């Protein structure tokens, strides 16, 4: 059968979600942010809740999320996305509210807002993309930077004695009683991306059932910050990030695993 | 026996040539062109179109969603 006979509208099984705008993503080639954006929008599209969903964009690489996601979305001051999401969710309890944050935003300047929103058990979804570095500002060390990992502000590698240990934000919030669902996923292969999509769907379903806060960490790459090709960075991530940030569910239905 | 045949269409201007789609293809269908798009990136194409099953693995990992997938059932 000729390829042109297969490429017909009735045979299409996958295309870009209509909830993503036609703007070219500002991310570097191979960045996990693009996949995470698309998976989130695909879930919202499949659930048919695009009219009732409000997103909160962070400061960082994904600051321009409102240019790419074709839903109602606002943008918060650095780290304050969970506080803004709290306000939106309390004003419109019937809406689906999510924040989309990086590790510099959520785990550094926004630690207080994150922990208190989690502790209060606000009915929101937090999507946390962890790539172990400050990507947008030029690859500085983040709280989640691994031990020995080089960055522009730790050129000899992160030293635990003076710089502390990488912060496991997801394990930290899992211990708070207000948090209903906590999981850690990745998006660099088809298996991981499909699992991550299921996790995001579960999180939005929790919002519908008013179960409380769902926290999804996505371990991602930053090939530009790590000074690698996209494929090399994905392999490096599997070898170095996953042992420290193990994938899988950490808290399901309010019960720690 | 019904066989499944697939095909992909790459949005050549959206593709940034990251090659993340290549290792996830079980049939080794995708290759990178030697030519570049307007932004200067090499882009993905079907190097081995006969083998494609339309599994959508490449499309779901594409950060820029530059790949659309088509699939038909063929009764041989």
C-alpha cells in the first residue's frame, strides 16, 4: 500500500492537540517541557474541561506557557503560582485549577507557597518539572541539582558540605496530610510519556471529585544547561537523575506507598 | 490476517531535529534529513516507510508535536 493512500484524514490517529496554539514552542530542541505541555493539554482536551480549566504559569523556561496553551491561563510572580492558584480555586470552586512550575520556581523561591498550599490541601493540581538546573537564566545550580553535578554556579560540581543535598520536594510534600495524590514521572520515552499522561488525568479527576491537592513531578532533561545533545541528556537523566529521584507513585488516595 | 500499516507526516518547520523520536521507534522507520528547515534544523522523515505500524510512539515523545500519525488495517 502506498504511503499516500494511508495519509488521509479518516486514518489519522494522532495529531497535535487543538488546545496547543500554533506558536512555535520557545524551548530548546528535545526539552521535556514541550512534551509535558502537550500531555497536559491532551488530557484537558480528552476530559472536555478546556472551558473550565485555569492554569497558572510560573517564572522560568515555561513563563510563556500562556502563549502555547490555548486555555485560560495567568502568570504569577516567581514561585507564587500555588498562592495564585489557591485564590482562583477558592473563588471558583467548580473550576479545574493547575499550576505548571519548574524546580527553580517551585523548589527554591516558591518553597513556602508550595508547602503551605499542599498543607492546606487546596483543590488544585501542581505539575512540577524537575530538570535539576535553572534553565532560562543560564544553567545555575538549583535546589534539585545532584551531588557533583556541574552548573554555572557550581563549576566544580555540587558539594554537599557547603551547598546542601538535592531537595526531594515531592517526598517532602507527600508527608503533608492535605495532599491526596503524589507521583513522580518522566516524559523522555513513549512508555514514560503514556504513564505521565495517565497520572495527569488522575490528578484532574481528583480535582473533579474535590479530593484535594495532586502533585505531579516530571523528571526532565535540560540538554542546553547540561551541555549535552538531547539523546545524551536523556541517557544521563536515566543513569543519574532516576536513582536519586525514583519514578513511581509516592502517595495514592491519601495513603503513602 | 489483518495487518496494520502506518505512516507519519512531519511538520518540517515545527521539527527542531532533537532526534528523540528515533530511539523510541520499534521498527526503525525514522531518519534525519541532510537538508535543513528555515530555522536551520535537520528534520525527521520516514526513512523506511514500509515498516511503519502507526504505533504513535514517535508522536507522543515529540516535544513540538511535529509528527501526525495515520494508520490503516490491511487485510492480506
